[in-house]
C-alpha cells in the first residue's frame, strides 16, 4: 500500500461522530432523510 492519505492522518478516531450525531438528531425529530432520493427517483427515468 502507498503512503497514508491526509484523511487518515489529519483526523482523529471520532472525526465523523458529529455527522452521525446530527443525522440521529434529525431522524429523532422526524426529518424526512430519504426525501431527496425519492424525488430524484420520481423525476429520472430508470436506466
């Protein structure tokens, strides 16, 4: 394997905890987390 990336060297072990916590909070508040995906699915033809 090559040299480690900045992503692995410049972030701590809890680097994404804020992101996970934010989306858990949104889900707990009843936010529609899949709404954008459903909108695109309805607008774009398959394939």
